[in-house]
C-alpha cells in the first residue's frame, strides 16, 4: 500500500480585520442567545467583499506554487473542493479552480458534506484515491465566504450567531511520498444527526423562492445545547480513536489542530485530551470561526510560526454542523519515525 503524505498547507485571509463592534454595536443587536458559550464574540474576523470561493483558492495556492513550483502544482491528479457558501447553484467551484490554476486533474470532486471538518474528510478521500489508483498528487481546498455575505445581512447581523464566523481559505498539497505521512484516520458519518442544523427563513419560504426575509441558521436554546454536548464529546472521541490505532496516548500529541468554533470547545477539547494550550493552536480570536478553512489555516500558521518540528505527531480533528460528521487524522510531520 502506497504511503500518502500531507506535504504542505497554505492559507489566505481576505481584506482587513473586522472588529467585533461591527456586530455588537449594530442597530437592534439584541438576541437571547448572545450570552451562550456558543456565541462568545471573537475580537476580529475577516470578510470577503466581492471575492468568490475561486478567488480565495487562487490566492491561497500561491504560496504552494512558490514553494513547490508551478509545474508541480499544475500536475496534480486529484482536485477536491469544499465551498462553505457556494457561489452559484448547480455548478461547483472545482472546475473553475482547475481553469484558473491551469490544472488537468483526472479526479475532480466538489465535496458538499463534512462542513467544519471537511479538510479531514477530503484528506481521507485523497489518501484513498492516491493509494488505489495511478494518481500521485492531490490538491484539497477549503473556501469559506459565508461571513461577509450571509452574516452581514441587515437583519442577520443583529443576531448572536452573526459575529462568530470569519472568511478565509486553506489548501493542502498531498502526494504519494513519505514526506509527512498520514499514519491513520478515524471518521464518522452520523446520519442520526443529519438535518439537525438548518438554514431558515422566517416567512417559511424556501431559499430559492422570492421574498424579503433573510437566510440565517436556525439556532434555538435547545439546539445550541445539543450542539455543545455533541461537539464536546465527538472530537475527543475521534482523536482518541486515531491515537489508539497508533498505540499512543493523546497526551503524546505534539500538535492538535482542530476547527475553531468557539473558545468553549477549544478549552474543553484540549482539557479532555490532556494537552496544554501551547500544543493546541488557537486562531479563533483573530479569525473567528473559519468553518472548513479553520484546520488548514490554523496548521499553516503553526508551521510558519515554527511550532511544528520534524518527527512531531500532528493530529487534525473536528466535527461538522450539529454533529453529523466527525473526523481525525494523524500525521508524522517530516516523516521521522513513520
């Protein structure tokens, strides 16, 4: 079986940071959920201002091109794309990404599921394709553009949920090599929780039907409590599962990189897994909840800050939506002791 490595990651954040006051001082900014630990406001986040998912991917990939060469990136056999607010109905972003970057992949998949943990899901897909076909390399892309579009609507902006998300894009370069091997994965698709988080319109219409109400996420006190319970449980479970497969304790993880939903989850996850804050990078205060882009962007920041050494055990983990997906991946960075 071929060894597959996450060779490199890079990220891009659009525009200047947007302060919390953009939301907290918005006219009529009142919401009974504002004091929930789910919606404690980060100081900063970034917003797209007209940029598409493809624009963000194009900018996020540039550091990979600079480090590995344009020809190498253009030769990828697999392109996986997750857009967390699709730009257009019917057509995914993957084909335009391929056109912009000059790619001619044998495999091109727009991934719609796995939300905030879709980087792990796509890493698993890339690993399986590279192991079982003649493909040798893959580009996996997470673009998040909902913050500057959905959550800045005049009515939605007043809600507690609006101040949490931020926009950005993270990408990963995966190859059949022993550079930074993916040692194992643990993933769960939990159909019982499917549909528990939904977009709603107060006038009851479907999103494509004409009307004046504004699309938002349908949070209630009960649903928030459910998401908190599931998230607190699921991420430590999948991280522990992948560590057990490798016969290591969670306390031996050198760097845990998770999605960044809120401070409560970040604190509870590292506490449950026995890790100090310095081994669990946190981008929430400067970027907000980046949804699917959080894992690659947070890992990229840790790498550029020198927080990852050759031989380190790096574990990526997260969960999606109201818990319908959870996944973790273990990587031996630099390939030492793979």
